[in-house]
C-alpha cells in the first residue's frame, strides 16, 4: 500500500479504480491564411455554437443547484466580452489560424490571471480552460473521446473543468484527485454540490497513480492510498 497526500477540499471517503485524463497540449502557430473575412465569420459562428452548448449545461446545473448554475452564466459572459473578441480577431489579422488564435488567447488570459495576487482571480484559470477547450473542439470537430469506466472510479486529472462534472456518469464517479487546483475554483464548487470527494494539489505525487489502480481517498484529510501495487 502506498500513501500520498494532497489537500482535501470536499467530501469524505471514497473508493474505486483510478481513471486518468490527460490534457492534450496543442501548440499555436501562424498559418498566413488568406480569407480573413471568412475566418472571422467562422469565429462568430463558433461563439454562437459554444454559447448554445453552455446554455444546455446551465439547464442541467439549474435542476441540481440554481446558485452554482450561475457558473455557466459567467462562461457565456466571457464569450460575449468585446475585448476578448477583438483580441482573437487581432491575432487572426496577424496571420494566426483560428485554433491557434484560441490557444494563444487562452494562454495569455491564463498568464494574466495567474499573476494576480487574489486566489479568487487565480482560480478563474479553470473557467478559461473550459471555455477555450470548447472553442477549440468545435473548430477542430474533435469529439469527446473519454470512455469512462462502468464501475466505481476516481477521476485523476490536472484540474477540474466545470463542464467535466456534467460529462461524467454520476452513478460511477466516486471522487476526484487533481495535480493542481484551487478550493475556490468553480469545478470544486460544483463537485461539492454533488457531494463528490475532492483532493487537490497532489503535484508530482499524482504520477504514482496509474490507470486501474485501486484507490482509497479521504476528501477531508487529503490522504490517498494506492492498494493495487
């Protein structure tokens, strides 16, 4: 049995097999596309599609907890931000393709928020990732490729994106363990509303956990036991 520790921020004890999600890292680049008008029209169409998807998430969330559902309203407001729209369009003018413009904007926004002193503002990084991952997936046509286990499992990931909570079969999700994260993040708040145990900031210790390891976690103490070794 191996014990590792993080910071317990939600729930009590949980057991299940480990299921890891790794985030894809996509670099950005300039492509010197020629039809700028068409590219900007596609950008606005993607914004509309993203807002439709977020509205569906809001409807699901409001049935469980109307207060926490407002998290998705903030995602829509981000997509309506004229400064953000101008920033993306400015990158298109510089020769970035649309996906690269999304990724560059996301990374620049995250750097801005992470440099702030307030933990509340730094915790917004997960929302930025959530919104821009959605934009990238719509533009690329990428489908959800995670086949979650059909037995009790504990999600092991970099951080908790709010929409992720609503993409996972709730009857099998027993807990969440993250490498990074904040107890103020919207992902953690949503997990609390569903009474899902959460342990954050395990950092590199999370690499000890492999897919299908049998885990016991304590969302109060932050202790994680790997018993399938």
